[in-house]
C-alpha cells in the first residue's frame, strides 16, 4: 500500500462529519482541522515503520470521512505517545491526543484487528478505577495470562527481581481518597455522555 492510497472497503460510506466528531471527542483542542498534510508527524515518528498508515494519511482518511477504515487502522495502537510529532507539528495539531481518541472510538466500535492493545488498555483503566493507580504485577500477570501464557515463565526472573528490589508490589494498594477519585471519574463519564 502506498502513502497516497486509502484502503476503501466495498461498503465504504464516507461520513463527512467524522472530523468534527474526532475533534469534539479529543480532550482539549485537537486542532485536527489545521493539518496541512506536510508529513512532519510521520517523519518524526519513531514507530511509523510499523504503522499501516502514517498519521498524515490517517488524518486524510478522517477528513475524507472514512470512519471504519480509520478506526480499524493499527496506527493509533502503534503510537508510543512520545509527543515528538506534536512538538514538531507546524500547525500545533495535538496528534497524540487524537490517537488516544481514535483508540477509544475503535474500542467502542469494536474496529480493531488485534485485541491485545485494547485489552491491555481496559485492564489498566479497570485497575486505576479500582485502586486509583496502576497495579503493575496484576496488570502484567493478567495481560500475559490472556495473550501470551507461554511467555509468562520467561517473565518470572524479571518479575522476581522487581519484587525483591521493591520496584513492584505483589499486592495492590489503594490510594487515599479513592472515593473522591471515583466521584471524579463518574462525573467525567456523565459529561462524556452529554457531548
């Protein structure tokens, strides 16, 4: 596939309001409509070689209304959130924030090819909602048991080293004021539904 070709399915029905939807759902101001298709983002991205579409092509797909194709792309999942693209973007497009939005939308629409990243993301969110912080031991254990059970024994030496050096706890710890955090998260979800 070339940079200039957009993969269209036979059932493509462009949704020309997709750009507005992505912008509205992105935290803060996305500035996605300001993209001038210069390619600086893809040229700056350390992970672009593994992306099905560069951010530039992905944004062109969004602009053209190819919702399903954009949400099914692996590009947001390959983004490592280094923000290098954001720093170099001449139009100040908040590219990494848009990638977070696209991940959430892909999960909602179930338009991802591999459930590994969405499952990891959901497990992380569940743990933050339950404990107020990440619980690395539980997160890694659950992730490897579900997706890579045969690799789990190979991870044991590293896990044991982290436990003995107190870099990771075997039991989860809740933050103080977990009820306040839950109230904030509940309110955020309510506000999200209003939009």
